[in-house]
C-alpha cells in the first residue's frame, strides 16, 4: 500500500473537489489534522469552501450551488498576456499625467551629464532603465516609458528598483526580471546608423533623433540582450512600443510556463525519489530479515556443532583414560607374574600411576548433562534467541 498523501500534496482542483465532497470535520481525521488546518490551506490556495448551511441543505436532499473555483493569478496573467496586442500604442498627450516612474525618468534625464555626442546618459542607475538620448528627446522617452508601463503594469509586470547600486532598474514578475535600454542612434556621414557607447570620443556623425529599444536578461556580470527594436521612418515609435510590450509579455509568459513545467518535473523527480527510497527501504528490510534468519540458523548450527564436538571429545577422553588404567593394571600383573611379591618401589609407582590415571580426564564430573549437552529441537528455539547454551570443554 502506498504512502498516504499529505494535504499539502493536493492540487487546487483536487483540494476544491475534496472540500466540496465531504465536510471538513470528517476529512480532518483522514489527514491527522484539524478542520481549521484545512480552512487555512484553502485560504492559502484561494480555494472557496462550502458555507455553514451547505451540508445541511445536502442532508435535506437539496442540491445547493457550489462557488466556482476562481482562476489563479498565473492563469489570469496567462489569459491577459495571450490577448493580441494592437498594432500601435499612442503616446500620451502633452497635458496627460505621466506614470510616476516616467516622470522621475524625465527629471533625471534633464539633470544627467552629456556624452561626447551631447546625449544625456543614465547608466546603471537603480531607479531607471539605461538611457542614452539627446535632452530634447527626454520628454519623448519619458512618454514612451509611460506607454510601456501602462501596457505591462495591469498584468502584474512592474518596474522595480535594483537592489544593487551598480545595476539599472528592471521589470519584475515573480522571480523573473528583464532590463530595458533606450538609446538614440548616431548617423555617420556615410548614412550608416549605429549606437556608439557613451565613453566613445566623438567622431564624425550626429544623433539621429530616432530611438532604439532593447530588452536584456540580467546576469551576474553582464546582461544578455534578448531583442532589439529600432524606430525608423517605416516603423514609427508607436508600433515599436506595441512590439516591445508584446515581447515583454511573451517573455514573462514563457518564463511562467517554464517555471510551471519545472515544478511539474521537480514533482515527478520527488515522487520518483520517494518511490526509490521506499523500494530501498523494502529491499533493506528484506536484507535485514534475511541477515537475522542467517544469524539465527548459524547460532542453532553452532550450538549443535559444539555439543557434537563435546560428545566426541568426551568419548576420546574416556577411551584414553581407560587405556591408561588398563596399562597400569597390565604392569602390575606383569610384575606379580615375575616375582610374586611387589617391591616397595613398584608399589609406590603403581599407586602414583593409578592416581595419575584417575585424574587424567579433563571433563567435568557432571558431563554429560542431558539438558546442557544433549540434542534439541531447532523449531522450539524462538527466532532471535535465547539459544541453547553449550559448554566449551577445551577450556
């Protein structure tokens, strides 16, 4: 029989089906917990529970309606993130208020230092994205940032300040982060467009008043660029912003699905690990039982062997002592047949020899004792002992 599942192992749907099928006070003993613990688990997973009168109506033969299981935040996000994006996202009007983050970005750009191309530079600022644009584009950039935030914040993708003073801010949802960079490119005399770094000494060329946006995956030492969009005469800023917001949504949706899949794989690995551990415990129990049985059989065999060996030694000792006495008696008969009268020396020797022969046996006087030195029925010995004792006659 498999191990009983803990309540924490039930999915939201399984928990919902459980609490709407049986009253919590009846479920609680099955999990060795209280109905209060079940209520807390439902609250944590946002699983609705039957009202106090629900089970009374069921007992009366009625069919009361159930409160539907609401979707999780992840399910809501996935549904919203999959909604098609409009082809373009318009910039706010001049009088429209900006998102607080966008307003702070505008103020920071107006105070920022300029690079050799007269572009305001915000780099590795914890509150802002990386920005490199002319100051007369600061308001346009702030409005673009406002549009991006407006397209992401309703989905729970929020702009967050970096905890490090050496990194720029980032979009965050759950444990996933994404950085944003906005730059104004430079047009060289040959008409080519590029984005020189802020530390480059100015060469021929001038800012083109067109913006390039890129999203990056933060790393320990550097960020990895994922995708980039450049504003052109054929691709206006409004369409760039729509594509960027759609890409950011997709990035976090993919991350959420990847984490969900990882969670499924981890759960599979946990279940497999538990299965292997249970199999190991089963095999180990069998091995230990076999080891106990082997030692039990060895102990019985050792007792039998010792008693048989003692019998053989006793018989050999008896035969040796008998031969010794017979030899002494033969010596006495031989001497008497020759002289008819034993000499004092012969009498003394015979007395000594008979005494030595009488004490030659090394066996205890009470051997054999049937209770200690006889046979026994192995089936009458309890498993694990106590085992029959046997005397060591070699000592």
